[in-house]
């Protein structure tokens, strides 16, 4: 997933058929910089050499295929063209696809949303384009976390956390186990992240001393507990807090 190359690439058609495998993905999802010439030239060269990877990253080919009616959200098993572009840091292709109304919130089991893919590959340019194009920053992915939760506790993702918060990410949405971003950050001693999240996070009822030092101390204590007990207690506390908040909103 770091580059997307190994994850998405498939051998040429004749190789796959020879091995008894399904045909490779449609040309649309392969866009490689093709150099000079028209989209027709690039496609012909790729066909001649039996290697559609030559089309990767080609804006001309992408626009040409879209103009011929190829569905912008075509799904070939590993996601849509938008997923592929985002996980390969192809911000120009992402821009073209979004201009043609690609769905920025389509999810795939192995990756989640295109926004999560761009985050995993640390492509801030693609993330900005996706959010501008309607990507939901609070969408829970198949990885049982929001993009903000993913950044929590990872010091090298602190700038991405800051960006997501400015884009409207909610620090009060827990992961699939009921843990909030601030808890992940505190448990991994990411002080800068804890300080960033603290004023935006609602107090967790089970943490007696709701302060930056109190949260970090509590998380260190909790980390010594058995995993199942920890998750159950945290989930109960979070869900109760959310229910109380929803009740207050109703009133």
C-alpha cells in the first residue's frame, strides 16, 4: 500500500490468460505517463508492447477514455480509478476524475475510501482534492476507523491530523473498539497530538482527571489491563456519553 504499485498492478492480458486467471483490469484504471503524442499514440504503444502500465498517470488517456463513455466509477475488484489514483499520488488524475463527478466516498473492503488511501500514502495534495470533491472526513472505513483515528498515535502523521481537524474531522468519533483518537495518542506518548485533540474532545466519563496529564496517566494504567476488559469498559463509557449527548440535543 505504500506505493500502490504492487497492490494494483496486474500482468498483461496474454500472461494472465496463459495462467488461467481472469483478464486484467480495464485500460481506464492504468494510467502511466506516456510521453509525447496523443492518447491514441499512447494506447497503441501500450497495446504493441502488451503493457498497459505504460498508460499510468496519463491525463490525456484518462480524459480520452472518459470522453468515450467509460464509467468514471468503474470497479474492477480493487477499487475504482479514484482509489488507484489516490493511492499512487496521482493528484492530476484525481482532479480529472472528480471533475467528471467520480464518487469520492466509494469504499472497498481492503482499503476503505480513496481519502484513506491517500492518507496511507501520505499524499496531502490528493487528500485536499478529495475533500474538496466531497469526501467525508468522518467516514468509518472497513478498517474500523476514521482517517483521524488512523493518524492518532502516529507521530509522523501529526501534520495530517492537523489538516483533517481543520477540514472538519470529529475527534469524538471512536474506532470500532470504542477508543477515541486522543486515547490512541496518549497511549503512544504523542504529546503534541494529545494537546491538539484535548480542547476538541468531550470528556470521557471513565477518566477521573480530565486533563492532558490525567489522560496520559490513565491510558498507561489501562494498557496494563487485559485487552477484552479494556475494550468493553471503554465502549460502554463512550456509547453512554454519546447517548447522553444525543438526548441533550433532542431536548
